[in-house]
C-alpha cells in the first residue's frame, strides 16, 4: 500500500467493483505515475457496445456486447479503452481485459440469466396496455397528449428490449439459480402495478432526458446507471419520486421545476450546468456549445456581436443557460424534440426558435431546401450581429448588461402551408402535427394567442403572429427590432436604467430603436449599409456610428445642420404676408394626459390670429408655438401622450421653431422620441440620449439640465440659444449663401400657400440637408460649418477621372475646361450618378457635344457657363439628362441655339436661381 496512490486505488474500485482491496492495490501500483487512472478522479465507468452505445445490462448469451469502456472523470475529459471478455466469476460477474493496460474491468451489474420464456411472460401482457387507461391512470391529473404519443411512438416499439434491461437490474436477480431467489423473481415479474409504475416513469424520463452524449443517452444513464451519479438514484427511486411529486411538476412545461425540486438533490447542479458539464466529462467536447452545435439536427446559427466585445455571450449554450429559471423550461423540449425541421438563432441576449415548415421554400424538397433556409437565416442573423455589436460599443456596461438576461423570440405558429409534417393553417394545441410546434411550443405551453399583430412582446418573450420571423427584407428586421425594443429598451439600450417614469412601450420603439430606414426617421441605423442614393435622414452605414465618439459626432452634425436650415426657413417665413404665414404655419396646443404627459395637437392658424401675434422674430415663433409640418391645409395632427405611446415618429424635416416639451414630465410621444435623438447630439449616447429617455431623468427639464450641465437653463433658453449660434456662424457655411437659401424657402412657402400644402417647404429642407449629408460623407468629413476637402480641377480629363472615382466630392474649377476630343459614353461625359458639389468658380466649359452629366442626385452646380457647345442631334439636354434633389445656381449656356433644356427630366426637388 502506497499512500500517494490513494487516488489510483479509489479509481480501481470503480473499475473492479466486485474485487477486494488487495486486487485494487495490486493493479493500481502497476500504473505509470502520470497515467490518468492514477492521478485523476474517476466519476464512473460506462460499458459501450461496438457502436459506441451504452450497454444497460448483460446476459449469459450476450457477454460480448461490451466492446469498449468509457472512463468519465470528475473534472477532465473522458477516456475510452477497448476491452475483450476475459472470464466470468461464478457465472455472475463478467471480467474484461482492458487492451493496452495490464488491468481488468468488471461491469457494476450482474450477469443475468434470462430465458425467452421469462421475457415473454413479462412482455406479452405489457404490450397490450393502453397508456391512457393503464399508465396515466396512476395519477389524478389529465395528462398532455404528448406523454401518450411519446409512449406509443417511441417506447412501445422497444418494450421488449426495455423489459430486458429492467430485468437486468438487481431488483430482478435472475443471475441466481437458488430456488428461493427464482421464486422471488417470479413473484416480482407478475406484479402489474410495479410494471405500470416503472413504465410510466421510464416514459417520462426517456421523453425529457433522451439526450445523446456520444452514444450515451442520458435517460439510460439515469435509469439504469443512476447510482453512478448518486448512490440512491435507482429506477425505483426515480419512479417513486416522479409519482410522489406534485401533479403540476409533471406537466410538460414544468420540466425544469421537476428537476429543481427532485433531481437536483441527486445531481447537485443546476440543470444547465448538469447537462453542459456532461458534454465535457461524458462526451469530450471542449464547450457545451460545441456539443450542442455538432449534435443539433436542425439549423443552428450562432451570431456573434459584430465589432462588439469578445466577452459578450452569444453561443447557444451560453444563451440557453442565461435564461431566467422559469424560461429554462424550453431547454429539455429543444434537446429532445425531433430537430430536423427546427431552426435556432442564438445572439447576444436573445434566442429565436421556429419551424422551417412555415416557409414554402423549405418545402420544395430538391436537396437544396436547407441551403436556402441557411442563407435566409445567415442574412437575417448578421443584421442581429450588427445590431448588438455596434450598439454595445456605445455603453461602458454593455457586456455586463447583455450577459445578464436572455429573451426568447418564438416564430409564428400561424398560416402554415400544407406539408407532410403539418396541416395547412394555424398550428393549435392538441392538434398540430408539426414537430417543432408540438414537441417544443406545445410542450413548453407557448402556443400563443392570436391578436392580429405582426408580433407581440411581453417584456421577456416575443411571439410572432401574423408575420413570420425569418426574412431578408427591411420590414422583417424592423419588426424584430421593434419587438426587441419593447423588451430591451430600458434593460439594455438605456444601460439598465429603465424607461422614464410615465412613458409607455410605444414611446420607445418606432423612431427610437426599431430599425427603419424611412426618410425623416432619426433612429440610429445599426443594421445595414445603404447606398447613398437612398432617401434617408439617419446614417447610411452602421460603420459611421460604431463608437461613442462617432455616434455623438453624427447626431451633433445632423442637428446642427437641421438648426441652420430651420433658422433660414424662419427668416423666410417672417418675410411672408400674414395671409401667407397663416396658410403654411401650424400651432401646437397641449392637453394634459397620461402619467405626467400630454397630447399635442397641431392645427392651422387663421389670418386674424397671425395678425394678433405680430410675429417679428424667432422668440415670437417660440412664444406662439409655431412650426411647419407636412400637413395639408385644413387638417390637424393629434399626437398621443408618451404614456400611451404610438407607432411612427416625428419627421426630422418638420421645422420646430417651437419644441414641444414638458417641464413637469414627458411630452407627447413623437416629441419625446425626437428629443431623445437631439440630446444624443448634445451629450452623446450615455450622457445625452440615455439620460433623456430613461429613468435617469424625471422630466424634460431635469434631463436638459443634466445633459447641458446648466442648472438654470430652460427649454426656451436652449432652443433660442441654438438659433443664436446659427446666426453667429452663418458666414461659416461653405455650401450655400444664406440669402439664396432664404429666398428658396420663401418661394417654396409662397407656392405652398397658394396650393394649400406645406410639402414644398419641407422639400427644401430635405434637399439641402441631403446635399450636405452626402457631400460630407455622412458627416464624416465635415459638417454644416466645415466642408470636406475642396478638390481643385484644372482639366476636363481630370474632372472625369475624379468624379468617376468619387462621385460625392466637392470640386472647384480653377481654370476653364475644354472637352474637345473627349469621348462621351451612354449619352453624356459623366454617365454615372454624381452626388457632389461642382463649383464652377466663374469658369466655363467648352467643347461639349453631349450633356456633361447623365444623372445628378443631391447635387449642387454653381457659377458655371457652358460656352459654345456643339450638341449632337441625339443630345437630350445641355447639362444633365436627369436630376433628383438638385440645385443649380448661376448656370448658363452661351453660344447655343439648340433650345435644349439644362436638364431633361427633373424629379423630387429642383431649384434654379440666378444672381
């Protein structure tokens, strides 16, 4: 006996349970000092057959079944050793030689001596039992159909093998030929009540724990080898514990409750830890996620946060383990359901689950159906990765917050197409055949109600309803992010601070977090890269805002530009007659409502009211709560309280000379969303946006004072102060002359006054904002007061080369350009889209035979003369074939009598002036 070999002796006792201490010491002392069996603690030893499957019992006629043993250690990965039958001891204990080691192995069970007659005697009556009448009647509750169906489909077909395994247990000592013992066996095998209890419990444990660990089913390990886990964990103990539990714990959606109340006392671990730990110790995987991913038979996509911290959890087992205890009821259904038609997406803080049978493209069984689904899931999930990856960079505590909870999104159960797996229509409880709907949704009691919504969130879970979850369209991801906002606005996007008191869910989704690329929407784009031609107010690419500094700078410049344009529009408005002002202005009125909030109504004002107001400056516009919004004359706009919330948002292009605000609470829902974005530009994400939107502030005034650091500031001070800044810096604007823009606004207002609209005025702001936004590269190379680098041009060829390489540049002619002899293509010299600024700087272009531009979008061309052109007969225009959102200033054609228009086709905004 060597004291330093104590661990080896303990291990040998598990390899040779029927041997004595002397044998353990003898064998253990032969082991090399560093051998795993000498230094690592063995948890248990499992016998496997030639296919690597667990052997649950042996008999005289199948001793060769055991071909391998798997040694499971307490802390380290398992090790396998081939074995061969060596002998039997008294025909009761089998002994096997471990190949490659001078060691033997004895299974923990005795060698049974089970005749076919005895096996038939037990099996034949059991085969005729009905689950509902004979087994479910052991309990008082009305059981789910799932237990009955599982018994009929999975257990009943292998009853003979199951009975054989059960008769191999010590409770049925067929190995002993003593007449008295044989009489005891006969007595026990005819006890119907005992068999019913065993079959009832086996059906339960096999349903929820038939989880494969590289050939070892956990249900078999528990039921036939449970004493390895705990000395008392026998099949009889499992049966008594199940039947003795409260009836609600046996319900299909209470599997985690049963585990916690019953099985945990034997395993000593939380459910996810127990299952995950076995993947390493029993199956040899480095992580539980690796084990899950390799063995999952459906489609699993694990989406990392793109650009986010590496510590953010997103892998499948981390997400499943991170569920609240009550939500872990989905864990065993997912692991044990038929998985072929199931898809899962794990991402930071969320799990999405659904049935692919809902998607017609999957039902085209041409061998490519999974590939098509994988592509849809990939595109969709990568947006999720951007959504969380970019946003996580804005907050210091994003890793801590995202790793602290997990929400679930259940794909729809409605409107399924007909298939072999599911009937057409809605998948209802107790009726659905779809494997995922039946064995996951119904099992977990998550067959949702129908309320006509695209999807619905309850704070922790999203149920997709009318719409299916998966899709590559912007709308699909908008819905995903909208419902995510309901569950995670205060919990994640506000750093865990929660929503501001008195504000409801719909005040925090659309126009705030939900990913919408509509023009006028101010929400940060954290899902895609858009073309610069897309009509949108927010950032074209998520890359533009992928740090706290970058998102702050974007929103700072966004609103700086907006304030310059609103100031110039106000100057134009004040030049109008009272009749024209009354035709385009609206006035805000507030009515208290909700919890410390109000509704806002925007209505027309009369000429008499305008005359009484005597509007002279921006302060007057503030005092009389005047703005311009895209409303038809004669209509009103009613905006809900921030408490009630509403879909939609306020357009960035509205001219808010007065800003709805509530010093004693929160404003209307649209003003609330707008001010959140504006404060992002003032204080940044954490110290601006989060303060305003979350419970870190009590009222609008409290938020403003925190964000600005000024204890006595008012919203009027703030608003007029921003306009004062514009006035002081107007001469710094490099893109346009202030008086020219004032005149442009005035002409638009006069046209709106004549037409009974406000759209022309709104259009001017949209055009000018879009021009500055694009020429500065999404405000990355400048802003309203600072232009990007102005590129000097001295030759026609240089202009063509530069504009082709960078159609968004700011170009200035330093010399006259001659296009003589330069070939045009596709009907113009610059056929591709040009979205920059071309300052002719008083110069001229000669030698043109075709239009200079093919397509002008959000472009400004100024101070340029097209001199002595010789347009070909096929030329469509003098300057450009078509335009969208374009300004021409002091552009002229000289020495041409062709009567060609400057631009052939103008759409969505065009302004031309001459000074």
